[in-house]
C-alpha cells in the first residue's frame, strides 16, 4: 500500500493479526503475545487510544499485563513508526494507528480525536528551516462548545 493514498481511503483499512505480526517483524520487533495484543488494539482498525485505554482493554480481555509493559510497548511502536504518538498536553498522549501524515480535531469536552485530511489544511507561509533540517507539521485544532451569545 502506498503511503500516498488519501487519508479517507486509509480510514477503511483493516489489518489482520498475521499482518500485524509481519509488521512487527519487519520493524525489527519480536512479536511477543503482549506486543501483538497491544498492536492489535491499535493497528487492526484506525483508532486513537491512550495508554490507559489500551491497558484497560487488554485487562478486560482477561490477559495479564503490567502498566510498564503497555507504556514500553507503545514507546517502541512509536519509535519504529508503527503508530504515531500525539502529545495532547504535558500529561497525556494518544496513540494513533494512522501512520500517514494528517491532522486532528480534539474535542476538549469529550477528549475525542478526529482525523483531518492533510489536504483540508493549507499554509500560506512557513519559516525558513535551519540548514540540514526538515519539518513535520501536525496540527491539532482544539474544539470547545460556543459560549453563550451576546457581546
């Protein structure tokens, strides 16, 4: 699959357990049962989940896993490019299974993240980058309900 496909096409993608195991191996990771389970939660369908949500989901399935294992697995999955880590604030990250560049709406009331196709945002100006550097831009637009009327 080309990384140049539009985000909308990728949002319908479903990845099987066997494909997840193959991706772990292709990225130099030993496919332990715990890594596979955590990767399945994130990668089998497009989703946004916190480490706490992943930990709860694994435990609901009756599996034993430590908080440290979940955090360590998420760290290595993000480092190897299998998921994207989105820093919403200094104390909370969300892990995103859509690996192609895109942006997000963040509902401050519900905490929900929704993908924004990169073609739906345009920049009219961008600063000159330091020599030898490249940039990756990820926009998070924070949403809140409109406040009462009146001026």
